[in-house]
C-alpha cells in the first residue's frame, strides 16, 4: 500500500525570507552608523593618482608608495658583488694529523664575498672594511656580470668602511643622501648579494637610530648605526641602504642574530660618516679623527636622580684630558654636553657620530649645561696626538698596533736601555707575524728604537721589508721579519 506524505513548505520559506530581511537591515544599520569621512580617496596630482590616502585616523599615511621598482632597478646597477681570497692558518690537531699541518704547514686559501656601492662614474666603490680586510685578491662583479680586479684605496677599522677602485668609466652610481634627516618609520631598501645571490633587494623601515652594538672593538671606534628591519644576510655587508628617493643613506654592515642569518634586525653605517671617511681617504690617505679630550658617561634614570636633574638628554663629562681640546676651551668635569655644532646630543652614540664628521683643527660650538644654565663654548678640536694639525698617512698604520714608551722602572726591570712596547693589536702586519701584546721593540733594521717616532721613521724609510728585534716581559728574546706590501 503506497502512502504519500505531504511537506508543508510555507514555514521554511517564511524563515528564509525573515533571515534575508534581517541581514539586509543589519548591513544598512552598519553603514548608517559608520562615520562617513573615516576613509576617503584623493588624488594630489597625475603622478599620485594611483595612490590611496587614508584620512582622519590615518592622516599622512600613503600605502601606495610601496612600489620601489624604479629606484630598486637603479640601485642594483650601482651595487656590486665583491669577491675576495685570503690565506688562513688551519691549526686543527685532527686535520693536521691526517692531512699535515703544524708550524711548517702552508696557509690555506679561503674565499669570501660581500657587496659594495659605486659612488663615482670612474670606479670608486664603498664597502665594509671587514669585507676586504686581509684579502690577497679582490674581484668586483657588476650587475651586468662584467668582472674587474680592484685595488684598495684606503680603509678605516674604526667605522668599518673601506674604499676600493676598479678601472672603468661611465658607471651607474648612487648619490649620497643626508642620513641625519632620516626618521624612524621611514621606508628604506637594502641592496646587496646575500648568500652569493646577486642583486637582491629587500624593504623595511628605519627601526632606530644611533645604535651602539659594541662590535668594532677598536680604539676610537664610532658606532652609531641605523637599525632597520629590511632583511640582510651574510653577503649583504658593504651593500646599500637607500631611501625612497634612491639616495644612499647607509652601508649595510651587521645583523643581530643567534643563527648567523637574518632574525629581524640589521644595521648600517650612516651616510654622513661614510662620506667623511671617503673624503678623508681620498684627500689625506688616512681618516682624520677629531678628539674632544673628555671621558663621558651616559645619563640614565638612576644617574639623573644622583645628579638631581630631571632631563635625561645629553652626555655627562666625567673628566677632561690634560692639554685636551675641551680643557683648553674651558669645559669642566661635571658639565653635560647637550649640543655640538647646534645639533642636539641625546646620548653618547650621537655625540660620537657628530664628532666623527669633524676633523682636527675644526672649530665647533659645544653647548653644555652647567648649574642648570646653558653655556656655548667654542672648541678647537685636536688629533690623537694632541695637535690641531691634520694627520699624515704613515706606513706604521699597516702594522696594526698601538705603542707606549717604557718608563725608567720598566727599562731597569728588563735590563735594557731602550725600547717601546706593544700595548694593543688589531688586524695588521704584527698580528700576522705572530707578535703579541707586551712585546718590547728594541731595534728595527738594526737601528735602536727609543720612541714611537723612531719606529715610525724606520718603517717609513724601509723599502720592501723590516727586521724587528725585541723581547717579552719574561725575558724571551724574539725576532720577526715581514714585508711591508
């Protein structure tokens, strides 16, 4: 027996209609209550017609300006791949046992690479010092794959900047911008050759300025890095950091990472420092370092309370150096430097960056706070030797050492009549030769050495190489010989 069950569709249709009407009313209510001027589209000019400007809560933000294709194309033509070879001693017992090694082993040839930025049509290129340091051969590869042998014009360990050159004309360049005008949050591009991947461009913003990472570890080092979140990896060192105008505003130098690869933080040497280093190398052959002659301290909240001051801006002067520029000008221990050359100084790194742009002999107005009053003091800056004249280039710089003259007590203890001691070593001829801190130089090329000037004179007149005699504090007599090229 067949039975047929009738379905009443009326309630279902009514429910669907009710839902549709309710949804329509909810949408209408949403648009009725939403402020009508929260988002508006404007066109400032034909050039900007494709851009959308958000107003009211987002005034001034222009999300359309993230097309960096034109400036990126220009940048990659001016950023080069720097390839180096260098020798290193392989002092690994396991390796030496199976493959030979030890004192008689020949150094191994290694390869490395980084980036550089063409700053002149005739082939001058800026890169990092650590990219080309100790290189035995230096090769530059352009974006068009043309390859050149480059020579080192000059380098500065205290800023990690070097200048090299290739023989070519009509090259694409990047012009320097003013890194002092950079604002936190501003768009920037990083251009380089990470992991040997040529012509790589990444984008980010300026995350912070005047960062001190304590990575150069050199006397008189200047660390006032631009921090960005543009992705930078090994191989990017020496590459360009540019702004949205396509101007070079920094040289990418370092990343903060636990893995050795990009982890969100990258750092660049500001263009204002790079320009000054390059200009000094080209004009004088050596970077001119201006010294104020003070020891300084950062002002934090605890120290401000100790000083009984409310303003944490500025740099506190702990002491002034005898015969230094500051003391001669009348600056006192306890003063707080708030401006140099009219530029506000909020912290130590900003002060170092400003002084890094000046030279010995420059006269600058230093504004200090003393007894809660501001005083403008005219200061003539000095060089590292205490004079106001510009420093001349010397062969002694390639030794990579700092020296001190011996006191009468030290001479007596060592039972010698003359000599100077090595008090600091960095990359250079001494380190490669095996000379250690504490070594006392008594003779160079059989000439007695009494002062640092004696050493400098002998090194400068030496042709080809030098022969050094001396001793260590424990009485060990040692001899070293090396070439100066």
